[in-house]
């Protein structure tokens, strides 16, 4: 499964790349550290799944989710945020995110969420 | 100061903790504080590596209250395992419990760290919250401090918390050793009284009798016993009797009433009430649970085909 990583913190991005390298059926096809880079990168790389940070330097990851929905792209999105609150969780789920995770809990839940994605059931 | 707070104070002054604290702070750039369960001030206020952003916020009454509330939430959530919570500014705060037996006596606290890079949107949310609270603060200084907050990745932070959890176990062991040393250092009269109780718990032991045997007045004995052990003589005796009863309850051939009288209770009602009070369950419930566990252990052991020698042998015989 082709995965695109959207995360502005270089260390966290590197950890996500390393995590995905340990998972057999996943392949990182691109990375972005801003909303703008993400939108162009997703279109070019055509991934099947995303890990999406919410706090990005030029906007919110929610904008990326909305864009994906508007364009009708079939993607499984795992949201990973360092500032999770209930309204954000609800909003992301309404926009089709398969999981909304808190960085407080480390990257273990990201691994589980990615492994739970069924290749045949993209949600966005 | 209560005994637990005193123990935490001694741990705080120990070389073990001082060396770890120094290494942790230098290696991570994060504050670290060891505190008793009840506290009235912020954990890292004025400490090395305190986040300047947090220091500025804590200078205001409302901000200080918010920080205290965040620390309280972390401590409340850290009953058995470390817990991390987030403050209104999105910074993480973690409490790691220090336990003595099953009792939490204090916490290692760290944090004031972000898991996201600082952003204009993040700072805007903070200033909005401060305005709502009516807090006046130098925004340019606050912004500079915000952008200099320590940022860690999720893996880095969870790794640090794991290290703290491992060190907390070391502190628990050190606390246990201190308690044992204290017990050995208790006044000879109390040590003799405890030995007497351990040898005669099955007999009716009166307070006057034991005070007389120690050649002191009842009043002085009570006062010294309470001061040294933290328990009244009656509470201590009750606990010893219940502990002995727990051992006897593992023998299915003994009746509960028989056990109650054997360990020195004069009434079954009193035994049942005290047993429940100290263990959270009735003697019968304790016996049922212990028997189930023993049977489970016996089953596991027989599956693994262990030789019936050693500690397992008793369990197997009991389950039979």
C-alpha cells in the first residue's frame, strides 16, 4: 500500500518513515511538511493512504482532508496530532479520517491504525 | 509532615536521585521534580530547565491556576502507570507514580514540552485563551518563549517516559529499603512489643498487659507505638491477625469461624468486618479467589510438566 506522510516536524517524519519501513505491505511514496506541498504531492504520488499532521506551518491538516473530499480522492487517512481535542476528532472523522490519534501515545497506535486499513475500503 | 512525604523528601536528597536528576535534565533539557502526593505549588517553578513560556504564564494568577490544574490532572491519572496530559497551550505534562507496596507515595514529574512545532495558529489559540481569562502578559516575550519551547517527537517523548518509569522502580526499591531500615531502627520497646504480638496474636492481648510487660504506662506505650509505626496498637494487632487469617484461609479444610478464633478474634462479626475493611473482600470471597488462582496455577504447572517438587507442590496438593 502506497503511503504519503504529511508532517512538519523532521524528527517525527523520520520516525514515521522508519515505522513504515518495518511494515511489509507499506511503501512511502512521498512526504510533505506543509499544506501546499501536501496537495501537490498527493496528486503526483497518488497514494492509497496518508498520515496527516494537523498543525502545519501554512494551515491546518483539516484543509487537506477537505480538499481530498472535494476532489473525491479515494484515500485512507490516519490523522496524528500533538493537540487533540474532541471537536477536532469529530471534525476529522466527519471528513472521513479512519483514525484520529494523539502524539502523546507515541507511534504504536499509528502502526495499529495502518495495519487495520483494508486495501479495498478507502474512506475519503 | 506525614511519613510518605518525609520518605519522598529523603529520596529527593538521596545521591541516587540527585545523580539521575542531573543526568536527565542535562540529557533532555527538560525539568524533573520528585514530589509527594499532596502539593501546593507548581512542580517546576524556579527549577533548572523550566520552560520560560510556562514561567511567564505562571506569573499570572489565572495562568498559575491553569498550570496547577493540569499537574493535578496528570497526577490523578497516574494511579498505577505514568500519565501524560496536555495544558491549554498544548504542552505535555507527565506524572510517574512512586509506589510503596500498593500505595502511591509520590510522583516524578516532567514535561512542559510540545509534540508539535510551534505555529502562528498555535500561538493565536493561546492568546485567545489568555484574553478570555483576562490575563495581561507581555505578548512579545511570551511569543519568543513559545517559539523556544522544547519540541520532541512522539517516540522521543514516550522513550523518556519509559526511562522515567524504569527509574521510578529504582526509587520504589530505595523507598522500601528506607522503610526496612527505619523498622530496624525503631525503639527497642516497640520492637519487643511487635515480637510479642507476633508470638501471641492468637491470645487475647490487652493494651494494659503489653504496656505492663514493657514496663511503661499504657498512655506512653500507645503514644510511642503510634508515633513509631503510624498505627495504633489495636490497628496493628488487627492487621497481623488478618494477615495470619489470610494464610489459614488457603487451607480449605478449616472453617472461617475456626480461623477467626485461632488468630485471636473474639467475635466472627468483628473478624468479618475488619477483614473486609483491610482487604476489600470477605474471608469467603478471598478464599474462593485464592483457590481459583491456585487451581489455575496448578493447571498451568501440570501442562508444563514441572516436577512436583518445590513451591508448586503445595499448590498442587491444595488444588487436589
